[in-house]
């Protein structure tokens, strides 16, 4: 199984997402109201601005909130709403420090079932049911994290061969299929 993520569609950003559980979680957190590639490039941008080659939950959690918001707002901004998303990233990191000693992979490392993992993801600040299910599907489909019942817990995002979300993207072609699915879903929405 190829465990590389290609969500940012930029080699350096995707490399960070592939090796850093915190970067992957942060990218998923940022993935709202902006193009997916922009969201998943965010962790790399934050790391570069911090002068690091990775993200550290302890460092981000302890960062001065105003300074962190300013870091996220530098051009190009990390998100369309850099201030509110900076706050959410810090809340995520604070939660990880408090509950998992800052180790993002501990969220899924010892989860025995998909249901348990979904609950843990849903408990993360900024993660609702849909975001948690998409990330669970991403863990299973792209990163080999497959506790018993993971597909069922991920709902339709866990379906084999689907092109519904970030969990299904392996490159530019699959990205276009996911975009087409989302556009069709929007057209069909009331």
C-alpha cells in the first residue's frame, strides 16, 4: 500500500502530510470553505513560518494566540479565515496535548474498533461527524489504519472505489473525480 498523501498537490506539502499525523489532522481541520489543496497546504505553510520541518502540538498549543493568528494571516494566508482557523488549530493542538501528550497518532494508534476511532476523531475540536468520517476513511484507505469495522464507521466515505472525499484522492485524476462527485451532489441538493 502506497501510504503517501497527495492532497495538497505540492510535493513538499504532501510529503509533510504523509509523514506527520499532526499535519494530516491539521489539513483536515482546515478543509472547509477553501479549495482542498489550499487547506492541505496549510500545515506545510505553518511549519515553514515556524522555521520547522514538522508541526509540534506542544509548540502550537503554547504559542501566543495573537502571534499565531498573525503567522496564519501572512500572505499567502493559511486559510480564507486565518484568524478563526488559527484559533481552531491551536484548540486542536491544546486538546492533543491535554489528552494525547501532543501525539496526534495516539488518537488512532490503539483504537480497537472503527466506532471507537470515530468517537475519538469526533471528540477533536473542529471535527464534526462528517469530517471525522472522512478522516477515518483517509486513515483506512490511504494510511493503512484499519481497526475492525472502520469502513462501516466511516459510512459512505469508507466505500471501496468511491470518489467522495479527500480519502479517495491519490493524484490529479482522482481529485477531478472527487470534484465532479461534489459538484453533482450540490446540483442534486434541494
